[in-house]
C-alpha cells in the first residue's frame, strides 16, 4: 500500500509539474522561444513567423472578424469551429433543409455555398512603429497626447506602401506604451463546405459549455476563393479556390501527457496586469450584475425553445451567444476566488513597492479611482446588459438613432437602406411576444438594482414583475417596434423599408411606448451615469499605462507579453489533465465512448445521430482510433486562450495540426485576468475525431484527398 501511495504521488507531481510561469499571448514576431523549447518545441520561431519564406502564419486567418481558422489544403480549405460557422449554417437552413439538425456536406466544389459578408483576414506583416506613433507626445497632457497619437497613426498609415487589396491597422500594446502595425489582406468569397449536425458539432450545448469532460465535435469547413490571380475578390462564379503560401499538415499521432502544444490565433481581450482593486470589483460587482441579467433572459427563452421547434431554430444562435459569456462569468468569479487572485495581486504589488516606491502612489490612485467609479460602473453593467438582452428595448434604440439622424438631416438614402436591412435581419430571428416577457422581467430587475437617482421619473411603476407582464404585453401587441402593430397596414416584420417610407412613420414611432421608455432610460443613463463612468475610466486607463511602464521597468526577472486585443498571437503549453478540486482528477482526453455515455435519445443537447451510433456499435473506427481502441474526441492543455481563439489551430512540437481550440475549462475561465497553469485549461477537438467524422460519418473522402495527413 505504501508503495502504491509513493507511485501515485510521483505520478501527480509529474503530471502537474509546471514549467510555465505566466502563460502569455505573444506577438508572433516576439515569441518566447526559450520557454517554448524548454517545454518541448522542436521547430524554430522562424518556422512560426517569417516574411522571407512560407511559414505557419500563412495558414492562420481571422474568420469573419471574431474567430480564427486555418488552411488545411493547397486548395484553400478552411477549418474552424462549428460555433464560429453557426450563423452561416443557420442562414442556409430552413425547416425543409435543416442543416443545423442534419449537417451539410458539399459533394464537390460546385455545391459549396456562398456566404455574403463573411470575410477572412491574413496578417502578412507586423512592424513595431512605437517611435513614429509616440513622437512628440512627451510632456503632453492626456487629451493633447491622444490627439498627437491619432495624427501620428494617420501619417504612419499613409507612409506605408500597400496593395489595393491590403490595409494597415495600428494597435496599441502594453497599455499604450508600444504600437504595432499589421498589414492585412481580406478575402471576401468564403463558401461553406461542410458541417456536422449540431448533435455532433454542438453536442452538450449549453449544459457542457465551458465544462470538462467534453465530447463536442466543434468544427465546420469553408473554402477561400480568389480571382484568377489568386488575389482577394468579391464573390463571383468565376472565382477559383485560393492557393495558399502554406497549409497545415494534420497529425494522427496519439497524444501523451506533457506533449508540447501551441495555439496560433486571434485572442480577443485579456487584462492580465490589472491592479488588485480592479479584480475585487469584477468579483463582487461587475460579473454578478451581468450574470443576473442574462440568467433571467436565458430562463425565459429556454422555456419556449424546448417546447417550440420554430422558436428553437429562430433563437438558436442568439441563445448560444447570450449563454456563452453568462456561464463564463460564473466560472471567472469562482476561479478568481479559488486562485486567490486578489491576495496574489496584493502580494505582488507589495513586493514591487519595495523595489520602486512610485508604484505605491500608483496603487493608491487606483484604489481611489475604482472606488469612486464603483456606483457608475455597476449601473453601466446593468444598463448595458438590460438594453442588450431586452431585445425590444434594443430595437427601440435602433429607431431612436434613426429618428434622430432623420430629423437632423444626417441620414442618406444609402444609410436608410442599410438601416432597413439591419432591422429586417433582426426581425427575422425575433419574437415580439416572447421578448415582451423578457423585457417585463428585466425592467423589474433594473428598477430593483439601480439607485433612484439614476432612474427616470416614475420608474418605480416597474417594480412588480407580474404587473409588468400585463403592461408590456399590452404595449407589445400594438407596437410598431415589436413588429406586432401596423401603420396604415405596414408592419416592420414584413417590410421595414415600406414602414420607414410612410409619411406618418416618425410621428407614430415617437408615440410608441417602447420608444418613449427606451428614450427615457437612455437619457437618464447618459445624463447621470455615462459621463462620470467614462471620466473615471479615462483616468484609470491613463494610470494603467503608467503602471504598465512601471511594471516592465521594475520587474526585471519577468518576460512580459501584451494583453490580447484581437491581433495575431501565439500561446503555448502542454497536454495535461487537471486537479480542479480536492480529490477530483480529470484526464486530458475524452473518447467516443463518452459521447455514448451522455447520449439521451431525442434530447436537445445530448442526442446522437443514428449513423454515429452505428459506427460506435460496429467499432468502425478505421485509422482514427488511438491506443485505447477508441476514437479520441477532445483534449485539454495549458495553452493560455480566450474568446477569439475559437477555431484556432492547436499544433504539436513539429507544427502539425493536432486539434482545434474551442473552449476553456470552467474552473480556469479567470485566465483573462489571472492565468494560472495549475487551473487553466483550454479545450480542443482532436483532429482524429474531425477526420473520423468527415470520413466515416459524412463519407466526404474527396475532402480528405486534398489534405496532407501525417500518420
């Protein structure tokens, strides 16, 4: 027995030995190559990023402005997450051809589906332009400095020579202490190639979101098309598949604990260098407020979606979007508490103050500013979430902006057409009667959680949710904004443009009770909260820049990376399981058998397609099984990821594609603020499962034939 205990202890010490110190989202021109190689990387930094030869960066793209994707064939074949392509899959779906439920697989290139408006961005070069951007800003006040930086950015962009299909974007790093220029090529002809049914691509849905163990085949496939010269072009039937400079080989090698991995993508936003007082406010004020608003909205939507198939289809993408960060914020709060983030920051600040007395003054200023901003920040969180999740109020705000622009003579015919198009798309996936219930509940919450001095006059009438149900439904039944009322026979849900063109429209919409309510709420927020909140935030941001400079100058032992800001980054780690709670150990790999363990026939979240069940029953796994004899589905590692990394390629020590990043483990979602390699895990779909579904489930072998598969 004693021998067994010693062996177990050695195993755990080995499994959770962390060479990683701080994680990191590194600019690919400045990767932390020394630590990457110490963790097991076999290629060089030049294999990851080079402008002199094809490199891995030439196969990594930003997908539609919010996710990441990677090129996996010489014919421009793209792999990204199912949830990243969800809106496109949904837009092609009808009740008759339900690609969400049944999946979609093109039989050849001619049957691939176009997606107007979808874009793919390549980063072709990155330059440090700090001297140019910060020129002549020394000794200027904040407003004068900001104006000079704006002028310098415009001049720097003008000085760069780019091709007609390229653009230059300059982004601040290290809280504005440095600036980098990104040369971007945007492709606009992106076609849907394949997607599994959501019972595979979204298996586990909201219950399993942010959760491990996970069993989700979260992938979809698109293709980039270009003109005859291989350059970006608008959609045309004459366009041809894009020929990339580089595409990723796909590995079928089994994964082992502590194998090196790295993720290459476009992480959205992190705040790793916040002071302790800021984290305290997130834990106690901001996240709980946002969680509560979304919890109410989700509960109301869920009741109808589970009982009505048309509502399920209409609200599927929106529900997933709302639920995504609701669950993330819950995990973030728990993780920050469990990792003792506030105390760790306090200890770090204290140690820095011993080395640099100026930091003590900075921390004191932070404490004053955050505490004075607190009531305005809390209302900012509530207001933002209420007007986002009460969709009728969001519609009302669209109309308010339109009327203001029209009455001031600032709206052009082109802008009016765009506005009508935006609203038409909104109404397509909107249910006025359902949202009346959501709005009624959120109005009661807002009244209860907001100081009276921040509210419009007589807002106390919304304190009783039961009375709100009646009031809001009565408004909704006859409202132009809800789309349930009409003006001279014209309705927003059937023809927005005709409604806008009616001579009586402006006078009528201004009398709509939702217009009046949203306008009152907005005016109260803008006059009593917004200015104060932003004034404090401007001071906090300026102080954060000072603090960041102090950190880098004082902590000489630490290698700093800039916070994520939707620019191309490299993060790295090792394949690992986790020990999130006392006596709880999670392995690093899940398998198809786990899908079947979770299977609930006909369930919205845990149904399994009959063909996949048959493949499992027959153990028809081909070359896609691992040493256990089962097909690996998902795995975890210590890569430091965030939103925007969805769809990012996960690569092995040699640069082969081994997985597709799609989520984080719930116990470590605080990694946006406090990355901890002991708790933080990113979740990836295994390339073996991706290829297994394409091959055995979809019978789409023509796609496999254009890939380079490393066996």
